[in-house]
C-alpha cells in the first residue's frame, strides 16, 4: 500500500517512530488515512484521487503534521517536506526495498488549522508516480 510505503520511508529517514498501533507500536506517531483526536502530536498520511495510467498511476498523497507547539510542528513538516521536494522538479526515491517512485511536491507546507485544543496542523500534497498496489 502506497501510504504505508511512504510511512516506512519517513520513518527510515528518522522523521517518525512508525505507524501507530495500540498493540504492536504504541509509540508510533504516524496515522494512515485520517486524523484521530489523540495523540496530540502526530503525522497523518492519506491518499486521495489522482490520475490513472496504463501501467502506473499518478497518485496524490496528503501529508499533515499536528502538534501542540507551533515551532516544532513547522520544523517537523518542513523536515518531511525536504525528504520529497526538489524545487519544481520530480525526485526519484526508493520508498522501500521493492518500490521506487517519482514524487513531486504540489506546493510548500502551509497551515491548515489550529483546533480548540490549540493544536497546530500544517501540511502539503505530493504527486506520486508509481506502480499500482497489488
């Protein structure tokens, strides 16, 4: 699954503690597909409709960081952004041992919201050209 592979890549680069799971990884700070109410500080990776191709697809992925401290939240989203962004160019990266992808940031990180608990959310979107999930 593409978003799991992106989570693995972000974790392998030291920017996260893996996908959160109450049993197998309670210290994980990545959530896939949606933003839960807890924990306060986390990374969310979600896929949304892209463009279908013949053998590969140009897929779209949103990456968001939520945190209680605005400076730390901005630093984290910028650190993750730098893993994928190469100016206006596509960047080829090896997400896992079995998946290569051409990625392009669709804009720079931006503030999405501050909620009633004073947690800041920043995010950016990616275009990802890669093979289909099997």
